[in-house]
């Protein structure tokens, strides 16, 4: 099987602080590249039924990673599935690849949402709660705090094992 560029995607997910499903469903036509910071506006997302809009900001580092995946039709997926017509890689595929990467590195399984939680922690430590809340698209800081605390609890064992 032809491998999906998961290491690049992990870096991209960390920089965007997005949910794994938001990442794998990205299409070039949903990314506004007219300004220095690009904006990925999701057409479908977790809180759409609540009337929320989800926009993911894409800075220069993330743009450098993402740029080569945007050279396709506006309505095509950045990471199309080779098995299903007009579809994209699924979160399950991403999770399986993370599992393989973790095994090769000799650490416990890494889940796609743990990458998002790590991004929340890094953003919080560097820029504060409000910046983390905004980057993750949460309505309240309390939700963001849950993400950071959950990661710190679950990652402690991994950090102690890998040094």
C-alpha cells in the first residue's frame, strides 16, 4: 500500500490544533489563501448543529507543509482515498498509522485526539488560555482547560518512558 504522509499530517495537526476529522476532510476550496494567514472554513463540523462556525487559521509554518496538497481541484480532498471514489482518508486510517509510528518508536499508542490535546497544551503554555481557546475553536476556556489537563494526566507515563 502507498503510505499516507502521516508524519507531515501530525506536524500540520499540531500547528493547526484541529480535530483529526477536520484535518483529513480538508479541501483546497475551503482554504482562503488571500491574506498572510490563511483561513480554512469548514463546511461541516462538530458544532454546526449549534449554529457555530468553525474557522482554522493557517500560519506560515503550516502553509509550508500544506501548500503541496492544495494543487488539486477546489472540491477534491487534500488527502484523497485511493480505495473510495470521491472520499478521503478517514480518522481510523490516521489512527492506525499513528499506532504504527508509536510501535516503531517503542512508545504506547498515540491517538489522533492526543495530538490536538498536545497542541492545546503548547499553545496554552506559550500564549495563555484565551489564545488556546480561540485556536481550538472552543466557546469556553473551561473546555480548553479540560483538554490540557487530560493530556497532562495521560502523557505523564509516556514522557517518563521516552525521557
